[in-house]
C-alpha cells in the first residue's frame, strides 16, 4: 500500500486557524496581573474604611442607616457600586478566566467608575454644613479605580495590537499564496513560453 501524498501544511490549516481564534479571545496580563490583583485587594479594603464620617464603604454600597445619617447621596453610592462590580468583580473574573471580552468589560466599567469617583468626591466636598466631607476610604478607592483603569487599558491595548499583527500576518501569507498561484497560472498559459 502506498500512502497518499498530502498537501502538507494545508492539512493542518483549519486546526491552526481554530487555535488562533481561541488564542485571540484570551489575554496575558503578564506582570500587570499582580498589580491588578493588589489594586483589587486595596479596593476590597476600602469597603472597611470610612468613606465619609462614620459611613464605611460597605455602608455606602448597601445603603445602611449610617450612610443615610452621613448624607450619602446617589453619585457616591453609584461610584461605590461600580467600584465593587467592575473594579473588584469583573477584574477578578478577567484575571481568572483570561478572557479578552471580560477584560474589556472591566476596563469600561472602571473607566466609568473613575469619572463617577470625581463626582462622588465633588458631592462630598460640597455637602451641606452638617454632613462630613470625603473620608480616606473614598479617596483611596478613587485612586485605586483610576490605576485599575490604566492597567486594564494597557492589557487590552497590548492584546489588540498583538491580535491585529497576527491578522495582518495571516492576510500577508494568504496574499502571498494567492499571488504565487496566480503567477503559476499566468506562466502556464503564456503562449510565448518556449516548449521543450
């Protein structure tokens, strides 16, 4: 029995493209993973620090009586919720699953939380006279969210650049293969080609 000659690389082309699609959905944060994990831990710690007066971060998120007594209003509460959901939740999920889409959600949510943090600080600083100003927990949470946004942006942007480079390489290889096939077609059909 003789073995059928295969196409070589063409036999594995589908498998390689499937593996490339799988890798394109994943991220590799590298050393930034440790930085992100530390920032997530800091955000969790701010839940137990005072955000304003006697209201801790956990009181702000859950809307307890301590938050109401200290005059916590909607912007501050929304910031705290965004920081927990996106800064902690989606960041941990993205680090664990290494999924590119989850990292994008963590980036988008952290970006919105960064702007909400400015609004939360502003509302605390301009609170009416009997209510206290911003506490250390609110300030630290805001800086942690800003740093998370920066790090997620770097991770997502690096993945995007790598993914685009891989796609460009595949297009170049495909174009080179098509050009080679066209060249062979034109040279075989050339009427001026000398015959042997």
